[in-house]
């Protein structure tokens, strides 16, 4: 019997799996990569003898796009992995790769573009759209080859590739050694291609695993917004960002967008690959996706293409300093690859084809824009939305030494790490932290995830809880792991080049400058308030413990320290202060602040110290802090350090009866001590905060605003400032509901009545009625394997972070203006 099961939000659901059709495929010829794609269903591209693309046929517009050289308004960083190693920032972690990877490193390097995408190949030659729950692995992996772009001294085949060249050509101009300069640029370009194009077989998560959660199985898994007739309103309706290279298609493109990249779906973050031919029961091909004429139902039935999703599905967004005039038709220079999309409910995109009363759709529609539940699939059974990280200035993040366990050898050893996830869980170095993200968005789901998930409906024994994901097992059973693993250094080389976005560099859609929105006269006062009230958590210049409780001492400690960009340092100090001889002698060197004169861009304050703060001190919604997937014995055990697992307990939380129990739900029956690592939130960076409202880890402080049509989120500079100011105003208010002028209490509630299965697999005779307006956390923070008590019973989403609430109105205003400069 097949089952459909998946953790959506924090609830595992499922029903018996009945599929309406089966898509089959022939095995690849010997020596030819599987699923060799063609740019046109009507004009197959010839292959070279080794099965690779002939570049001139892969790119229908080869050489059409010259490389632009206009400067960026966003800030980039000419930082290389070699630079970081020289400063003892690298290597992070102790992981050196699996035996499967290390034996084939040269091959992976030679086949970089052949292994950005992958597909399963079964011995029977069939493409299976179903897999028995926790069944043995009976398939292998093969790459879906893509053509390598030409060097950046030549015109490019797509606007994306031309933009990549513009990006890397703006870097490392200070490197005198031209060979090294070329090496650094090429590696950053490859990493950018991993970010935009690396899917590594993760389409199977959608078609195999997500289909287990929907009422009608694979029939519900399709992407109506990919229809090219949606292009003109994709951002307005969904928050999706159109590929600037593409244009509206027609029946000749099968109602997909017309794109020069044959794998672009027309929407950034979604890559398309030919499905395998559909066969009848006798084995006869009834639909060949590469040659068949258009069918009205082909998109809904996934007949022609399957869709994978790289990291930019969450992270690409409009450049806050240079927004597009039309959000549905951006240009490449309107986009930032690492800003994080504040305007999308990303997981919901996968379930647009489901019925409106499907639990997956109800739970995901209730989420806030710009957030994603990081335990969406690897379930922790607690409502756990978090913002998509804004990736900038990684070279200045705090690096700490922690005890780690090598997942291959079992050796315990000290290693360096930075922390990325909200609770500091990813604490084993950048390499494993990055590749875990690819697993988290679907890579190797059937091979490495579902075997470690609880069995639906089980209440006792090993089958009732998750088990650790084992990296060595994954590398053996899922070669896509090795495809991605080989590319993580390239990806890191790209990500470390991302920098902040500064309001003073911004120009709005009407060409008005961002500086109009800052009262620079208030910034020096705001800087001193920040030093006294905020810098102990939000500065990478860490104050001594003895100083932190003394606000006057803190102001003295940060005297002369520049929190923002060197370019704007003078705005942080009053004229009388910066012109005094004492200030010049103590804090300047040849007219530059000493921190920059001595360290260059490494003198930039990251505006966060990444130290863990206990959930009961910061006071924000606790469910994210209690996330326990990285505990010993849990799914991500190998992706957290031993020191993480030994963190002291931050305290206890109430144990309450499950909220769905009539009459008794929410009654306290005891307390539970938090142990094993959870219970903390790291002190995040405030760089570019002006561009990232709403606030907090769950975007619950503040609200988005809309353009005049009341449908399109206001993405403009003016709109971002309005959102920043209303979020700041809410942040500076009490969360005590008895205080005049308190924050409005926010609790996410379901939008309609529906029936909730009492068991996680959706089976059984009991279906609980859930009324419109019921708090989402009533059931998304309930572990169906421990159904009597709440996993996390914390419903208010915008409480806590009461720091600075007691400041005067004048001080709050000055602090607000200072933060706009950062």
C-alpha cells in the first residue's frame, strides 16, 4: 500500500496514494548522460560524441547579449576564499567530503554543468511518479547536462550570463595578479550558477513526496502560475519574480514563457526539464514531450516538463536601491540574488494546484510574506516560520571554535564555524550548512529523508519519532548529494561577495534619491542611543561582559566606532565631535576611521554578534527557538556541533493539553526543561534593516503596504521606508496589552472551515472540524505521535524584544533615523 505523508508547517498528513498516470522513460544510451535536453520540441539539438551539447545549438540566442559594465548601486565585496583562509577564517568545519565524492573530484570538476541538475533512472527504464513509503532505493542518478557559458570576454547567450559577467567583472579589480583575478572571478561565477541553476534532482520532492500530502495525489501537484498568460501579474498575485530574459509565449512554446535558456521556466527559482515519455499499459509511447503537439491538459498533468527549484526561489529579490518600474517586468540590474524575497509566500507556490480546503494549502496560505518554515519537510511539529536570510558581509561574521564530530570518520575535533540558522543550529562550518539547505529544499528526499521520518499513525517505539540523517548513507544511495557537495566551495565563493544595500545609494522608480528619507541631523544622536541600547547584541565589536550592563560605559566603549559604511562615516558624528583634535588623534588615521585604515572592508561592523540569547530573555515567540531537529537523535544531528548539543538549558516551558481537545485544550499540566541545544535565538545583523521590514525572525513586527491598486506589495524605496517606519514604531511599543499604545496582538488564524484528520496520515474515522478563525498553532504545533500535549504552546507572534521600549519619543526617532543609514 502506498501512503502520502509529509510534514507541512509542523503537521504530517497523508492519505492512500492512487495515481492517475505513470510517466515512463527509456534508460540512457551507454556513455550518454540521461535526459539530454533540447531547446525546442520541434528542433532537437545535436550532441557531440561524448553526449554533451553543441553550444551553438543549446543556446538559441548565442552571442546576443553583450556584457554590461555599469556600476552597481548595491555593495559588492571583493573577498576570495583565499583571503579568508589567510585571515584564519577558513576552513570552517572539519568535514572533508565523503569517499564517493573524494574518489571523483576531478570528474565532478570536469562535469560541473552536467551535474547542476539530476534525475532518477530506474532499471526498468520507467519514470516513477510514485514510490512506496520508506521503500528500498532501486534507482540510480544521472545528470541533466547544461551547456557551460562562454568566457566573460565574449558576448553571452542570455541576459543572465551577461549579468553574471558584469557581477564578477566588478570584483577583484585590486588583484594585481591577473591569473588569480581570473581564477577568483571564474569561481564566483560558477558559484552564482549553482545559486541560480543548481537543483540536483529536487524536483522529486514535489512529484513524489509532496504528492503524498494532497487529497488527489499527483493530480494536485502542478504550477498554474507557470502558464505564460500569468506572466503579466506574477509578482502582483504571487510575489514571484519573472526571468528578465523571457517574454510571454504562446501555443508554440506550449504556453510557457519564451526564454533563451532552455531550462528557464520564465520564473526565477524554477527550472524546467523534459519529463519522460508517457506510455500506455502495452509500453507504447502516447506522449513524447520533445515532439508531441500541444495538449490543453499538459501543464496540469506535468506531461511535458518537470520543475526543480534552486536557492534563488527564496533569495532573489528586487534590489532595494534600484527597484524596477514594473515589478512584473524587472531587468537584471533591478535584482539582487541574495537579498531574500520579502514579498512571497514561497512554500505555497507548490500547492497552488490543490483544493482550497487542503490542509497543506490552508497552513501555507496562513504564513506571512517573506517567511518559510525551515522544518517544512524535516518535521519538528511546531509552528516555525522564519525569514529568508539576507546574505551579506559573511566575511565579517563572528567565527567561533566548537567541538565537532566528523560524519565520515566519527572523529571528535575542534573546528571553526559561523552560525546561519535563527537558533545557531548549523554549527559545523559553511560547507555542511550550505549543502543541508539543498537537502532541505528537496535533494535526496526519498533516499535520505523519508527513511528517517516517523511512520504515520505510530505512537510507540522507534517508528514514532524521527531518526538522524546519515551523510555517509546519503552519499552512497543518492549521488545527487555528491553532485552538490562538489560545488559547495564555488557557492561559498559567490556568497561571500554579497554586501549591504545602503539607502543613500538608492534611487526610486521616479528617480528620487533615497537620501530624502533620512534626517541626517538626527543620526549622531541616534548613534549614541544605538551604542547604549542596542550594540551589545547588534555589533560585531563585542563589549566586555562587565561593560554591558552600564549604558554610560557602553557609550564610551563605542566612541569613535563606525557602525555603518566607511563611505558615510562622517554622518554618524556631530561636526564638532569629528573635527575635534582628540577625536582625530584617537579614531582617525590619515583622515580615515582607524578600523577601515587598518582592516579595509574587514573593519566593517556586521551589526550583530551572533551570540545566542535565551528565548525567555528576548521574549519573542518561542516556537522557532525550541526547534529541535539538530538535537542528538534527531534528523539533523550531524549538522550541529557537539558544543551546540551541550548548550546549557535556558529554562523550562509549560506543558499544556493539546489545544484541539475540547474543553481541556491549553490547560497546564506541568513543565518541560529545554535541553540538547534549543531554546536560543542568535543576535542577527541589522545591516540594511531599512530594506527588510517587517521585523523579527517571523516578520510579525510591522505590516507590508500596497500600491494604489491595493493588490501589489509596495516594493519601491518609498514603500520600503513606509514599512520600515511602521515596523520600527511597533517594535518600540509595549507588548503588554494593558498598556496604552501597546502593540496589536497578532495570532495567525485559518481562513476557512475544514476537516482535520486526527491521525497524521489523514486516515481513521475521526475528522475534527476546524472553524474559520482557529489559531494555526492549535494544530501545527501538535506532534501527532505525542497527541495529548502541545509541542509548543505559544500563539502570539509579535511579542517580545522589549529593548528600547521605554525610550523617549525623541530618542526613538533619532534611533530610527540612524538605522536608516546602516
